[in-house]
C-alpha cells in the first residue's frame, strides 16, 4: 500500500476533497469513494466503454485513469444528465426507442453520445455506428441505440 | 384452451417501467452495494489447466496488513464438498449413461482447468485482496492436459477425473424409426464431420455476490445477480444447514445473463456465505473480466459426424448424427445443452428416421453450461448444412429442398419422439413452417436476387451470396413458475415472482399482463422479480421461459384478483358482476361510470380490521397462481441474408438481414423485436467473430475483450428486417411462446450457406464454425490448390 495523496475533484459540479492511494482507478473513485454508482465497469481494461465519463468535457474511460490524475479537474458522470422525473433528451430517446435492455452499458453509451450529439447535430447512421464502436453492448444489437441517437439529435436541434 | 383475447395493453409497445432508473444511474447492481464492515474477496487461481496440488503457502498473504483471512480447500475442513448437480441426470432416456462430476468449490488435490480457484483471500479492500494474491505460492505439478474431445477418449489419454477411468461423461442415444434401413433405400447419402467451437456468455456485467450473516437474527442475506434465485437460496440454505427461511436472496438489477448466471454451487456462492457467517462480516466478491473468461462457464464445443439419406428428388429419408460434446472439467448442469442439440437437429423438417447419439466428454477446459442458444444452434447448423450439401449434390435450389421437407401445419402438434432437456418428449406445438419460409423468401426478394442482381454483381466481379435457413427454438420448459398479485390500499399493484430479470423487460411485460386484467396503468404495477423473502417458489429465467411460464402465472394470478374485485364490488355497488368493468383503477358500472369504487378502497374492504370475511374467501385483493407447462412451446422462424465477401480481405459485409419468427402472442412488440436484435448479435458473433481459443495445454489465449471479439456496432447489419408470424401456442391461455434465444440460433448456418454461395467460383465447403477472415481465406486457398 502506498502513501495516500490529497486530491480535489469536481464531479457533476460538486467539489470533492479526498485522500486516495495513487493507484486507485478513477472508476473506483467515482463508484466506491463518491458512491456515484451509475458509472459501470465491464472490463477494467479499456475496451467495453461502460465506464465512460467526461473529463474536462471530453469522454474518457475512467477505468484507464487514476483518481489522482483528476486532481484539479472536472468530471461528469451519467448522474449529471437527467433524473428519473426529468430525463435528458437523449435518455428520453433511449427509453422511447428501447435502446437499453439490461442497462449496464447504458451509462457509457449516454456519456459517449451526449457528447457526440453536441459535435454532430445531424448524424448519419454510419457516423453513429462509428462513434459507438468503442462501446460494447451485449443485449441490444445496437440498432435501437442508433435510432435513439438520431431521434435525440433531431429533437435537440429543434427539428 | 386458447381463446381469442381482445386486449387493451397486451400487444402494445409500452415504454419500460424500469428505464428511468436505469437511464439515470439510479438502478442498483450488485457491485453498487456497500455494507458497513464489508470484506472483499479475491480468488487465487491456477495457471495450469491440469496439475496435482503439492502444497499451497498462504502465510505471506495472511501476514499482509489489511488481509483478514485466507482459505484453501484444507482450511474449509468438513465444509468442503462437491456439488450438488444443478440439473439431474437424464434418467428419462432409456439406457442413458451419465457420470456425475459436479463442481468443486475450490480445488483440492488436483486442478482440472486453468482458472480453477485454489485459495480465497478476504481483505479490507479489493486492492489489498488482489495484492495478497501475489503473496500466495502454490506448488503445482503440471500434468499433461487434454482439450480435444476425440483425443480425450483415446486409450491412454490423461484423465480429468482419475477415479472414473475414462473421460466419457455421458453416452446417450435416441432414435426414431430405423435410420440404417432408410439409408439402404436412399438414392443419395451425404456424410460429413462438423465442428463448432465455444463462445462466451459475455454479459457486460461480470458475476458478483454480496453476502451478510446477521448473527442476532440468525439470518443470511445474499445479493446476487442470478438467473435462478430460488434454487440458489435453497442451495445456500442446504450448504449452511439453515432452513430456507433463514436465507434471503435479493436480486438487484442484473447486467445481462445469457446463461452463465443461472449457475449455483459455484465457488462464490458455496464459499462466501459460509465465510461471512464464520467471520461474522459481510463479504463482497465481484468477478473481473479475465475471471469471467477463464472460470465462469461458457458455451460448448461439439464435433458432429452426421449424415443424411435422401431420395433423388430431394425427400429426406433419414438423418444420423453422432456427436461429441465437450462439457469441460465438470458436468454440473447435466446434459441440458447436448439434449437441446438433439431436440433441435431436425428443426422444422419431417424426417421419419433419426438416430442421434451424444458422447459427452470431460476435458481440461472451462465448464460448459447453457449460453443463449444453448446447443440448439449446433443442431440447426448441422442439419442446415446437410440440406445445403444435399441440394448441391441433387442440383436443387436450397429453398426448394427445404420447402419440400417441411412439417406441414396440419401435422402439428408434432411429436418428435425425442426426449428433451426437460425430460419430456419434445413436441412442436404450433405454427406454420411453410409460411415462415415463404415470408422470408419474399421479404429478401430471393427470386429477383438470384435471377437478376446476383448475375449482374458477379459480372462486376463481386462475391455476393444469399443464404436462407430455418430453425426451431424450444422454449418455455417446466417445471413451473408462480406469481402473487396484490392490490395495495393506494390502488397500486404489486407483482412478485421468483423469475429474475436480466434486461428482458419483465418489469414492464408482467405489468402489462396485470394491467390488462385489472384495468390499471402499467406504471402503477410494481414488479419484484427475485426477493425470496417475498416470494419463494420458482425455478428461474432460462430457456426463453420468462414471459411464457412466469408470465402465464402472473396472468392467472391477475385473473383471480380480477374475479375477487368483481365479486366484492358487485356486493358493494349492488350491481351484477356482468355489468361491471375494471378500468382507470376503479371497478365501475359499465353503463354508469359515475358509480364506481376505486381498487384501493376495495383492497381495504377486502382486508377489514373488524367484522369478518366470508368463509372460503381469502383476505385482501390478492391471489397467487402457478403455471406448469406439460412440455415446452416451440418458436420457429427463417433467417435470410445477403452478404458480400471482400475479395482482398475476406471480410464479410451483410447487405440484407431478414429474420422471420413466430413467438405466438406478443405482449410487447418493441421488447420482442429487441430480443431478436440481441440474439442476432450473438448469432453473428458465433458465426464470424467470437471464439474462445484454447491451446493444447488448456490455456485460454484470448481472455479479454481486446482479444475476444464481440460484434461492435460497426459489425452488425445496418438494419435487421423482421417479419412476424403469430400462431398462438395451445399450451397456455394467452398463446405465448418464448423467443429470447431465437436470434442466436440460425445466423451461423445462414452465413455458411451465403458465403459458399458468394464465393461461387471456388468449390469448397464450410463445415466448421466460427469463421473469420483468415479462416475463410485459408479455406478458399486450400480449395483453389486442389
Ligand atoms: S470498464 Fe472501462 S472500458 Fe471497460
Ligand atoms: S443493454 Fe445490456 S449491455 Fe447494453
């Protein structure tokens, strides 16, 4: 066990000060230190994308970062998008298009695409699939996720 | 028994009740559970696939700060025990030989597969627990490993279970008619060897368990993402010498099941509850992805020696299939998987003579238990390939030869004479097989493609091919499921079942069944699918049985509650029952909607605090019901695809993907279609991407998502075109059949046919699965050399 390090991380707009081992994964920090369990881990080796969060506004795999690297930075997780009573348009579209089954990959998908839609307000199917290639889902066959992203993009662009 | 039901909510694509929580990170999965004082477990696992254990030194691990305990098999003392079998031997089949070797919770004396646990560490954090694994030294004497099924049965092969004297785990044959006599009369006989390799269950959430012994209450609570809550509770209670009510199993949200999560008596659920009681501390174990690949359970590998005998005009006279089934190091799940292969081989075809034999083999590989498709796809692959080879030999069109041999609607229900995984004779209960094939052929535009498009594309130098294959999916097997439906004083309805849910939308579809009967909003029906303190009867979610078996129980319970509500309301409203209706959360006079009584108020009246209730009436607006099918219901369908093989890279691109299926009455079309989508993804995976690659030493070479390829969004067809048929099953009042595994079954067979058809200028046969670009390249290269 190595010496703990003090860090300050802003997660979903709230500042957290914690003492952590340098080796603690950012994903474990978010889930088990902060109790924000919406972020999932499906592989912890950087392939499945279930652990995707935003790091200073950009999607990253939180299982491939250490919590200490987030010192002084800003993280957003799925909990920042919407609430059960007030879903984000992307979450709403996922529900309407049945883009989730077990829901385990879903937080990662949402964080990937909430960012993607900002950059691609009018995405094609190919662009959506290309953007999804870093997120695995075992349940849905992906088709309904493509449909949900298109629907959300249309709505968010006010079309 | 099937009645035409006019439905309000059944058959509607209702949005899911569970989604708002899942979408916002508010749904609790097993790894989200934190308890005060909780210890974290990590397993030390064997690197060898086959080895004798000489000694295990855990002293350094025990001395590490933060480590609370380290246990090896020795340390478990008398508690160490094997098994039990989760599925009993197939005694219903005459002459069946079965050698039971149930799971060992932690290896003692000998290691039988790579990844088998040798020690378990309990520490204050998972990080420390994993550190301590590096402190353990196991002195293992490696033994020669056996991974090949045929070699395993040769004399002198290394023995997985020394005491058995053989690696033969089971030998079971079944027959209908007389294949050899049929063969003697045949014009054409085609025989081949087929091989299909293993794939992983691959749920995105790994397995996990949290258990907490409460010394004061003398009660064990376990949270676990299992597909089979009641069997697991019963197993844990038995292991610990507790009565069933002293063990509570709570099922949180489950991040996908796909088969492996049906297992009980695995190392974690045998050892950790015992340790929690012993140490009087809660314990959590969450599997990591590597462990999931190495040491959970996986899909089968099988070798088939199959032959088909036909007349010269393409009528099948008989089929013979002798196959090897690799069960891995143990056989805890009996013969479910190879029996599924047996019952699904003939699929939709009318074959009078059939001989099928399973030789189940122990090897030094991970244990095999059902994974979505669960052996069905192997039978279907073999049969569909035989049909293709026959068509080629007889110069017939692949669709024509299929059409010629289909079981006709008037022949249903069709007794196959083959006993299935549920130990009763397999019966094809309902459907219209020719309609399915016709529909798929029409949807994909078979004629036009073959006559116009394909010649044009071939002239352009493209390798473009079409494949059309049929399948059946035995679903909804027994023994039974149950449900309790209760109307609360607030008018909301609670549904309890023991059938857990891994993403199949039971929180919504079960709610729809209740809403239909009680006239409430689907959102006002709260479904709990696995809390054994609340409902403790049932078998679990597997074999595509959730909606049909548990759903039928839910529907029956709701029907009883409806009758109770009507009877009570009739008295209170002084109106005959026939004039009442249930709608909008009330019981009201149909012609006078202002005369009503809310369901919540009725619930209160049904549970008076003084006075009495009528003799013979149970209190509350509540009822429990069970449903036990006489045998499974059989779904079916046809898969038609058009694909292109890249001449340079040998990669395959799907151009069209048509899937026709029949699952009887559909409760929620949106959910049903998505079940097909997900199944197809696994089907395509096992056709062209997914393969657990073992070397001769029994080492799994691709135990990560980096190396094991699951289809990504870019690997899937752009659009799955689904065609629906709906012939209700006569086996249950709603006419339901399952469909959870359908999509996973036919794609390998469809790929094989279409790829051979695409590479028209090379004479070659695809007999092994899965393919990938390099295997396909090798096949074509070898054929060109000839
Ligand atoms: S858990 Fe981070 S990519 Fe899989
Ligand atoms: S919804 Fe289950 S993994 Fe994507």
